[in-house]
C-alpha cells in the first residue's frame, strides 16, 4: 500500500523504489531464513507481488501525470520484471499469472530496445493466455508483440497490420477489460512512435 501511495499520490518514484526494494529484499531474506515452507512461500509470493507492482510503475510508456522516470529507474523496473517472472515460475503460479509476468518482462524489453526478446516474451504471454481461454489477454499480448514489430523498419508494416487486428479483436469483444486493453495498445503505440 505504501509503494502504491508513493507512486500515485506522492509521485515519488525514488522513494517508492527504496521502500519497495527494501520490502522485496526483506521478504526474500526472511523466506530463506525461516524453517516454515508455507510461510516461506507466502513471503516469496509477497515479494513477487511487490516486484510486479514496482516494475509496472517503472515502465515509462504509461506517461502517468506527474511521473518522470529516469533511465536508472526504468532499468530497476526491468530487473524487478525479471525477478517477478522467476518467482512466478518458482512458485508455480497459474498460467494467467505467468502470462502477466511474461508480458511485463516483454514491456521492459521493448522499452530497452530488445525487440526480438520482447516479441518472444509477448508471444509466450499470448500462448499462456490462450491456454486458459483468456482471449482478451491473448490479443492484448499479440498487440504488444505488434508494437515491438513496429519498432523495426523491416517489420513495421507487419506490426501495423497485427496491431490493428489485435485492437479490432478486443473492440469486438466489448468487455471492460478488452476495451481497456485496446485503449492501452493505442496509447502505448503512440508513445513508441514518439520515441523514433
């Protein structure tokens, strides 16, 4: 709660990262120290949730009002996204949670300019979402893969077509989540177009 308040209310990313990373390290340290498998797993789960929230907050493409991220803060988010995916796998989280972890890592790979890795992460997220019949999550992830393709001249037109198709699919679903994802894809695509 404190981490979210520091981001959304105080707009203080440096302090959010100090407090958040300390919380993650505390949970992981205690999970290693204690001799209680159930509590250890719970602590690692808390570290996973915190790392996810921190990594989401450290992704520049949101362009949240009052938030300006430094390159170092974005890189911290990338590290936390890797940790989140590792913990999702180690804790054997459900496919939708692992899909979200792959999407988040892909988002940071995309911002870092590693489009090939980003596409692979988004495709993994899409496949996992499809495996649990979450079509909105599947098309959202495919839309992000399309945005990654837009960043390379050789695949830009393909990316344009795939993004339009993903947004169309989401709009046709006409659910709250699908509309949210479609709006998000349009916004994120514009953000990366401005980076060229």
